[in-house]
C-alpha cells in the first residue's frame, strides 16, 4: 500500500516537474519575443531619429549657405601684393562658400549612410523618401556676381575665372 502511494507521489512529482519545465519554457520564449520586439523597435526608433536629425542638420547648413551676410574675417585670406583687391575679395567669397557647403555635404554623407541602414531594415521603399536629397546638390556651382559698384570699378571686378564647383 505504501509502495503504491509512493509510486503515485513520484508520478505526480514528475508530472509537476514536466509542467513547470514547459511553463518555464513558455515564459522564456515570451520574454525573448518581448526583448526582440523591444530591440527592433529601439533600433528603428534610433535610425528614424538619426535620419530626421541629419535632415535637420542639412536644413540648418543650407540656411547658413543661403545667408548673404559674409563677415570680412570669414574670408580667411591674407592680402597678397600681386593680387588686386577684387581678386582677393572674390577668392575670399569663394573660400567662404566652400566652407559653408562643407556641412551640407557632410550631412548628405550621413544621410546616405543612414539611408543604407534604413533600406536594410525597412526595404527599398525608404529610398523613395530620401532620393530627392541625393540629386538636390549634384552640379551645384557658385559664382560671385559682381555688384554694380564692382562693375563701375574695374579694379574691384572679378577676373575671368570659371565658376568654382561647390564640391572643390
């Protein structure tokens, strides 16, 4: 009689251990799925935030490029005796605009890197949203147009140099 009860208790104990193991497995699978969804969501959020932050950086850099006010100290060129004041001014303006374009191109590179990651994560549809940025700055050149004062004063007018590419 005691042997039968001991056998039944052993069977109940084994069944409880099996049920506990299956329960622990179910909880572990549920926890891993939750962790995976959280990790995926965090990755997507970080990438979307990075794309948006880069777009804002690009917007701010473009606003800086479009700012018409240039302080003489921004020229960064020492006057050379063999150059006319007009040439020095034009070189300074060209140098300043190249310096102003640098953050735009850096932001464009960052956006391109983020777009590659986004394509890997979300598929090729994200490129449709980012594609306008890629062609926006291709072929942009800048040229200093002389003011009416410079036109009336040939010493201050620009020499016959071709337009300087913004990428140089």
